[in-house]
C-alpha cells in the first residue's frame, strides 16, 4: 500500500495546519485533528488513511460553518446542506447537517411551521408559501402537511383573506378604471386560483357599480 511521509507542516492564515508530502501540498487539517491523530513531520501514512484524515477534518470544518449559519438564523436541513456544499464536499456537508440534526439544532417541521405562519401573516397565497418553503429546502410532503395544519387552524380561508387584503391595498383604483383583466392576471401570477380571483373581483366591481348607482 502506497505510503506518504509528512515532510512539512505549516500554519495557514486561518489557523489550520497545511500538510506537505513529496514537496507538494496535500490538504489542511484543524488543530483538534492534528493533535488527536498525532500528526507530525516525519509521520508516514497510507494514502487511504490520509484521505480519512482529510475527510474528518473537512467534516469538522463544515460543522463549524453550520453552527455559524445557525447562530444567525434557523435553517432547514436542505437549505443548510445547499449552503455548506458551496464550500465543502457533499459528504462533509451531509455529515455536518446530520450532526446538527443530532444536536436538535435543525428541525425541518418546526422550521416549516414557523416560516409558513410568517408568510401567511404577510398575506402570501398558499402557492407562494409552498414555493417559498421549497426554496428553503422543505420537501413537498412536509410543506403540504404544514399548510393543511395551518389552514385548519384558521376560521376563514387564508387565501381569500390574503387576496382581499391585496386588492384593497393595491388594486382598487385599477378596478375602478375597468382594468379587471390586468388585475386578474397580476393576482393569478401571485399564486391565487383563477376562480377565487374572479369571485373577489366580481364582488368589488359590483360594489363599485352599486356605489355609482346610488
């Protein structure tokens, strides 16, 4: 089995330890890995063992970054994995996410419930909320279950209330100008169903007609 001898160890600007063999840089490890594995100049290790050490150190590094991300705000497991993969290999990123879940620092269901409630209070449509959760790495089954829970807790249809709020805030003037098709298209693009959009627009246009008749 091929062996490599650590010829030089130097400290990097980020406080890690760069390992060199055969005059070439191999990889860097964190201090804990260096001390625990008793890595020192002159130590000979197999290529396979060196890869294990690299992976161990890389995973620890990914865990540190995951903790940094989570200290700023909550993340779903999918979102956290995606962000870690921008810096680390997929194996280290997945291991770091698993470690965060083991520590109860990542909970997709709790994250989805909190995020969905927030977006509903921001008058987003059901489809917009589903899309937003997907963008945060929440799988469709979890997102659907959370929205079913959320909708069941509300006395009135949240989509209808959100649409009503949106029309009152932004579209009354255009409806008064007869721009119903433009308004309907804009609201459908926001994820509201065409049937609900037509129904509410009809209510508002009828109100306008009654007002002018009086």
